[in-house]
């Protein structure tokens, strides 16, 4: 087999550990020089491929590539851009082939979530449908933890750890203040459709140190009266209560709670989060003093408190993608397979992309407590291993020493392309 | 001198390191058994003294007290309660004396900010004005960093480190997404009157790794047009921009930006934060896609990423308070004195409470850049040493192992007291 170059790109919302996967892909590729030539990274994801804006990762030092393991977010730039159907939008695919041919690219590593798996699947079909030989391997990544088949998704363990610790620490705070001041703390977390991240808030509470946490899942229609009764009962028992609310919580009619049609003094519509909405309801219904926080990017960028397990899995899945490529595979994704023993263990499996693309994995019913406001022991058993271990970045002058790539562009060979 | 017991209490908003001061007070008191008997902690601050709800810290193990050094928030409970004037509200002071006498209390350690220093000052006057012998020592604490005389306040260094890292990490995130999605990230931070915490956002940017950060200080009247021009220029240059906005930002008329008179569909007033307001303005004026976060309690409870310098200073000020007590001092506060050398050093001084109580230290003009949206090199020189060093708590099963006290109550000797 003639040696081919590889294309690597990051897609969709970034995570604390997606660069650890990039590190795995690049390091493993460098170890397989007989099969894989250079790794060209798309600047800003697939857009980099379409516009022939490629970063030559061979110009990055060994130290910088190692540094990607502990640097959050997408070092090569990500994008939200979904390739359209091959039959109706052939132009984009022809352009991809043109770019791949011009740069002798035979491997396509795409690092993303469900939408991105669809892009990767479409690229994998170039081989069959358009006669261009390419092996497309998807490297899973999503804080939402909603990809099928894989036991969990890189990026999720770290955001889960972040939310568990944020809930724990803020609960300590509100507990201190509750006698004369704040009694309820509301934390808004990501997860528009699946409640995996919200579920992690429950890990703040432990058998030997109970913390009252009420969770609002997107999977459970919001029932205001039932919610208020639950919050009040926690405040009665503990003196305070923490609420972890998923951004995607909706009422029985499917209307997002965050969408309150708020208007300012001039009648302009204001877009707010769901946390202030829930907090205001608590004030109205229970008259309790509250504080609220919206973690937003902080939760998925919080590399300083990433899960060691998550970092290692993200890195190893990057390496595994290269292994699959070297073995001649196409249209697959390496997965995390949980061992069956009582002690947590994991290994790497593989899944066909056709079974991964465009599928969302929601919280199973058996993971949500009967009242709808907490998790079951089964869910805790699933979540706890994923937040194990700390893997802090190096610090200098009090700050994490994250790396930035040089990002040297591969000289262009083609005419410009309009997106 | 006959041996007397000590009273210790936490007051006002708690911090990531106020328990480190408690640890210092209790450990140093245990080392001075010849002078100080037991340390009784007020449950929920001064309310614990008024209601004779005292926690016997001698019932807490050495290990628990050591654990306070790395446990955030107020382990004994805090309160927002300000003693009124001695002449008009004598009843409360008489009650304090009653409780102190009943429990042989001769030392009063009060751990709080400016308002609390006022309470401590009033208690110190019991000695003179009401003939009850007590030594009142204030242990400084405030994330707002607004106490006079002391170079900085315990609690601030850790929140500054939290905000600097949050800004850095979120900026990495938005930089990755900016090509096709979010271009501006808005982070709301604490600081109603003083912009110290907001200033820390600027530490995200370093000489060797520039990050575009625009800061909105409460000290600088909000000028919408000027702000938008600054944000747009950063986006033009870097492709993205981060905004750190203090909760207390107001316009030229002194009206808080957060106070937008938002009403929901039913006409109910909604209380929101300033971050969504600023984000909405950016959408309206510049049409840029944004994300926003409100750190709220997470920033002051974030012990997992506390500043090592801050932890050590909080602990040593607790110890210093005991030293002052043993030396026979009354109505004083130990302070942090910055060394004059080029390399950062600090030692402990003391200040009379009359010069501390009810005084706020704002950002000096020389610390805010001429355009009003950043900090000066002088400010950076002041801030950087305060976030140095990491001092993570012990972890178990992926979570910080914070301690909870047993909180054994001292048997009551007096009749109940109505607050």
C-alpha cells in the first residue's frame, strides 16, 4: 500500500479533552510512518477541508503535541457545519475529493458527536460511490454523552466531574448562608435533549455526606407544583437545597422553560437562561431567597479539573482510530466497552458508523428516580467511574500552561472554493 | 491572667478559604492552652452568640480541624446580621455579655469583611463602655478585596484565580467555535461596588499567549457605544472576544445594568443577571453570536482551584489573630503587608478596627486602563502574586474530600433570646 497522508478535524461543540484525542491521533500516526505520511488538520473542522485550509501538524513540536493532552477546547478550530446529502449536493463532495487528491490524503479522522458521525459516514461513502479511496474513521466526542453503542463519550466524564464538584462546592456555600440568607441554589447545566450532565449533579451527594440536590431532567416534563413541594421538603429537612437544571427542561407541552418571552423596558425580547426562570418561580411560590449560576462554557472547557479517566479514554480513542486505519478499516468508530466485573474496567471496541450517525442516546428510565428529581443507584454506578482520577495541567505563575499550536498552513494547490 | 474561653464566628458571604482561617484560630488556640481555654464557635455567626448556640470545637478531632484548611465555605455557618448601635440597641449587647459571662468567654474572634469589622469593633467596646473584659480581634475575609489597610483580603486570591482560569478556559472554547458559531463570551462575576474580581479576568491573557478580554468595572460608568466599538475591534483582530462583567456595572446615572425591568408573559418582574443583558446588547448592536455564564457561588466556593498563596495567608491570619489576643490586644485586625522587594513577599501587620470598619477600598484609578476596559501593568503586578500556587484538597472517588464538623453544641445555661 502506498503511503497516504491523513486528514484530522474537530467538529461541533468542543470539550476539555478533544485535544487529547488529537494528541492520540497525531502521536499514533507518527508511530506508523510506514503507512501514514503527514497529518493535516482542518482549520475549523471540515471547513478546512472544503477551503483547502490545512494545518501541517508535522511542523508542531513533540512537546506541543504532548501539550494537547492537557489543553482544553479545539486547538485546530472546530465548526458547526453539516455536509448535505451526497445525491443533492454533490459539489461539496467533489471538492473534498479534489482536496484529498491534491494532498494525497487517504485517511479521514473526524472528531465529533452524532451530527459529525453523519459527516464522517458520508465521507466514508466517497470510496464506494465516487470511486475515491479513503478510509474514514470517527473519533467520538461529546459532552452530551448521547452517542449510541459506546459506553460513554469522551468529554462527558470531565463535564460530569465539573458539575459534580460545582454542585458540591456551591452546596457547601449555600449551607453556610441558609440561616439568614440564601436557601436555594440553582445551577444551570448543558444538555438540550439528554439529562446526562444534569445527572452528574447528584454525585455531589455521598452516602457519608448527604447533600440535598434536586435535578430537573429534559427527559421529565416539568411539573411546577411537584417541583416546589420537593424543594420545600429538602429545605425543611436540610435547611437548604441545590437545584441542578438542564438547559433543555420543558413543560408537558414541550415548551422550553427558558423560553419565557421576557421583554425589557423597551419591549425588546430578551434571551435568558433557564436558571433565572426557575429561581424566580421559587421566589414566587415559596418566597425563599436564592442564588443561581449558569456554567455554560466553563463546564466543558474546565480542563483544570478534568476527569483522569476521561482524558485517558479520549487519548486512547485517538490512538485506536489510527490503529483501525492501519488495519484497513473504513466507516467505523472506536468505542469504549465497559468490563463486566464489579471493579470498573474498559477496553476499546468498534462500531459501524451507519449505526452511530444521527442517533441520540437518552437517559434510560431506570437511571431516573421514581419521583423524577434524582438518579437511581444504577445510574450512580454508571456515572461514578467516569469522574475518577485527576490529571491537572502544568501550572506556571498560578495559571494552567495550555499550549497553542503554530498552525502552519499547508501550501494551497487549488483554486478557491465558495462555501 | 485567668484562663478564658474564646468565641469564634464566621460572618457575611463565605469564601473558599475562610475555614483555613478557622483552622488557624483553632490550632493556634490549642497551642496556647495556658491562656485560651476552649474555642466555642458561633453557629451561624454572631447569631450563635446571641442565641447561645455555641459549637464546642474541642469535640472536633485534630484531623477535622486540619481538614478545615482545605474545605470551602463556612463550616460553622455564617450569617448576614449587623449589630445595631450600642446606645440605641443595648439589649443585644447586654445579651452578648450575658452569654460571654455564662461561658467564661474573654476572646472574640470575628471572621468577616467590612460590615463584620463594624460588629467586631462594637464588641471590642463592650470592654470600655459596659465594663465587660473582652478582647475582640477581627480576622479579615472577603472575596471583594475591599478592606482598607491590608494589602489584600483572604478569599480574594482564590476567586481571582478562579475567574482568571475560567476566562482563560472559556476563551479557548470560544476561539475554537468562532469561525462558524459563538464569537463573544460574556462572564458575569461578583463585585457590586469594587472591580477587583472583574480585574482578575485580565490575568487570562499573558504576554506569550494573548487573549482578548474586555472588562466592565463597576467603577467605570457603562458607555454602550464605546463598549461595542471595543468588542467589535477585538473580534476583528482575534476573531473572538471575551467579556468579564462585574455584577455591579451601572450606567452614568448610576442605574444597574442588571436592573432592566424584565417582565415575563404574565407581566411579572423577573430578576436576571447582568451577563444576559450585556449579551443581548451585543446581539442587538453587533449581531454577533454569543454565549454567557454567571459564575455566582461557584467562584467563591471553588476550593478545588484555590490559590495556594491565599490559603496560606488565610491560615496565617487566623493564627496571627490568636497571637494578638495572647499579647493582650483588643480592637485590632491582623493585616497582610506586602514586601517592597521586586520578588513578592508578605508579612503580617496589624490595624486598629476603627480604621477598618465600614470602609471600602475601590480599585485605584491607576489600576484601570485609560479606555476603562482593562487593567494597567501596575494592577497586574499587584494581582499576579495573589493567585500563585495550587493547593488542591485530597480527592476520593473523583471528588474533593471536604470535611464536615460534628458541631456538638455547648450545653445552654441561659433562657432563650428572641432575635
